C-alpha cells in the first residue's frame, strides 16, 4: 500500500458559479525545492465551511501534461471542477502527492 508523501491545503480560496464547470491548472514549475513533476497526484476541490447552502463540488478529468515543444518540458496538471450546487461555491484545493510505488 502506498504511503502519501505530502498532503497540501492551498492557502487560498476560489469561487465557481452555480451549476457550472471550470477548467483549472496546477503547477509546481517555480518550486525549486520540489520541482515540477510531482508524479501521481490527487486533487480535490474542498468546499469552504459556513456557506449559505449545501455545496457539492466534483473534481474530475485530471491529467498530467507537459509544456512543449522545447526540451526539457515542464509538467503541469489540469482538471475540471463542477459545481452541482445552487449557489456560487467557495472552495480551496486539497492535494495529496504520492512518492512511493503505488503498486506495492
């Protein structure tokens, strides 16, 4: 069983309009300590507590991509967030990066 390397909560809040889907990207390109390629990553839109109604956010279609065409190409991650709620939802990002072999 893989052990997660790091669990991250972004220190920022975003919004998504009711009943809409947005596309976002995430990158560690400027992180000289960690580097851009984080390997296997799980992303989740994390609804902020205390909103006026129940919030349901779905994070999906996550992909690891490379900028190009000139080598060395940088890795970035792209995904979609769908707001299934009837209100504009505030959310943060919860991220877990895996460094161990996920098969064992």
